[in-house]
C-alpha cells in the first residue's frame, strides 16, 4: 500500500471512529465512567489490602466499595443542602444581583437596566433552565446505570484471565497483551488517585480559606472546587473563578473588608479570587507535577485539545475523562510501528509507551 493510500485509510478510519464515538456517546460515556469508577475502587481496595494483613482482597474490596459509596452519597447530600441554602436566601441574592446589573449598565452609560427576573424568565432563559433540568434528570439515570455497570464488571472480573488465555493461545503474545493492559491500568489508576489527592488538598485548603474569609455556603463551593479539579486546565480556572463570583453576589460582606470604595463587595470578591487562585496555582504547579510523575506524560497542548475533542464527543463526561482516555490511546498507539508516531506526538517526553517499549523488529504490526 503506497503512502497516499495509507493516509487516506487513516483519515477514513479516524472519521468512522469519531462518528461511532459520537453516535454512541450516551452508552459509551456511561460505560467509560463505570470502568474508571471500577478502577478507582480496585486501586483503593489494593491500597487497603496492602495496608493490613488481616484482610483478604475480597474484604478489602467490600470496604473500598462501602467507603466510596458513602462518600458519594455524602457528596450528593452536601450538594443538595447547598442548593437549598441558596434557595432560602434567594431574595437577598436577587437584590444583590439586580444592583450589580444596574452598576454594569451605569459603567457603559446605559439606563433602565433589566432585573434578574426579566433576564432569566424570558424565552432564552426558560430554554436554558430547561436544558439544565434535562441534564440533571439524565444524570440521575446515568448514575444508576453506572452503578449497574460497575456491579457487572466486578462479577465478570474472575473470568478475564481465562478469556485472555483463550483469545491469545501464544504465551509470548499473551504476555505482551498483559504488559500493555498492566501499563494502561497502572497509568490510569495512578492518574485518578493522584488527581483525587490533589483535589482533596485544594478543596480542604480552599474550604478553610473561604470559611475564614466569611464566604457564605463555603462547604458547597468547596465541593464544586473538588469536582471541577478533575477537568484538566479549564477546571482549575473555573474552580478559581466560581468562589469570587458567589462572593460578589453575597448579600452581606464581612466587616473587616476595607471600605476603600462605596461598594466594597468588589474588593471582597478580588480577595476571594486571589486566595482561591493561590491554592490552585501553587498546588497545581509545584506539588501536582511531583506527585503525578510520568503517569500522565501528555503535552500541555494535547491536554487542551483532548479536553475540547472529548468534550465535543461526550459532553461533560468526556471532559472529566479526557486525560485518562488520551493516556490510554497513547499507550495503545505506541504498540505498533505504524501508529507509534502518533503516540510520540501525544506524549510530553517522546517516550509514550512507559515500561513496554517495542523495538523495531518485535513491535506489533
């Protein structure tokens, strides 16, 4: 096959794969979330099993499932409580937002500023909130389906080794596939666990800071920060912007904020923004790279492109899974001479295959 034919084949294959991923996004994204939740539970179970000699793997897995399930239920309850608290003070928030809208109109020399009610309850506002309501409703159904998938993944786990042996009778080939799968699993598990630890650190420090600064509903905002930090790059920016936005519309400002200008809520929001940004920047640039090591090994440009592409294909689940999915693609592409160049482009250091590096003669064609 000549070079032009190969290029054409790759273009057509890429288009077919992207179309398949987009057409099956509702099923594939849910199943992918279940697989990564399964890997988190397995990684946690392994950590529990290694930490004690009194438990076997099955008992450690049960403990991991109970802890993660309890944490997930607690998180949902926390978010619901936060929404309820904002709802109780909705009138005060509306008054404050109307004042900000009036200020914004005054800055540009416009009068007769609309109210929040006029902006929200027009045709576009109703469509926006209807979209959000449909997304939330779909998310609840997806969560149930994810848990079902995870349960079936655990039940099918015992037979994976036998299936692998039957699919690949050659011992050498089977060892190669196991090495690839092991590299992928270790890389993804390490990424997910390190990202979780980083999110916990940033969330804890942000919560204490917001509490000391007097930001209302600091626990709810900290929970949002925890979730947003799973989205590469863009999530960290959003996590630094969300708290000051809520601080800006907060009905009352703590008395310690200096009254340099008539409305000191802008100064207050700037202080909150500086504090939230400090934790995001310092931990994200100094601690996270040391903890992450080479488990991600994606260039910064690839991370942004992966975020945009997976977000376009699968929406919010794709944004959360963009980094580990791209790492998985890089590891798989590195196993063939014909696709290894793509893996090299995706990698940050030019060595995309981690422990398993096929040579020119032994690589899989």
